[in-house]
């Protein structure tokens, strides 16, 4: 069974506040509807850290007496926008907001969705053309 003391209460209250700051709506934002029928969904990267500690300074002769409590808590949250999902006419696109790709591998990964769309469009066009 957990002992009830002021340090436990401070830690529990602090963790509750951190949970409020870092929820799924922070990572995948609420959809935004534009008048022309486009839906934008913001995507973010969330990093957070939490630390704390404390001690109780009591009287060794009278441990039941109320001890003096020393605590310190700290939390940090960093929210970075990463991209937007753009949904229009049943097509989903990713619009990156982050720093442009630096390495060749990053550039190739960014190009894959466009290449797949172009190839599938080409194949669809070829299958729809009547053969002569």
C-alpha cells in the first residue's frame, strides 16, 4: 500500500499537468476545413521531459511530527510542426513543414509518393486507352 505524504501528492499533481499538455490532439491536430473543400490536418512532433525530487527534513527523536518538506519539479514540452496532411477530392498529400531534406536518402523518401502517383496515373491511363 502506498504511503500518503506531501511528496507523493506533488508528484501526482505534476504528472497530471504533464498529461494534460501532451495528448494526442497535440500530435495530430484537429482537421481544418477550407471553403473550397480541402481538409488540412496538422502533424507535430512532441518531446517532453519531466524531473523532480524532494526530501523530508524531520526530527529523528519525533518521527511522527510534521516534517519540513523540500521539493523541486521541472517539466518541459517542445512542439515542432512536422507536416500537414492535405485531403482534396479523395487524394491525400503530405506537405512537409520541416527543414528541407539534406541527404540523398531523405530526398528519395520525399519523392516516393509523387513517383507512385505518377506511375499509377500512367498505368491507369494506359489501361483506359483502347488498343488499335
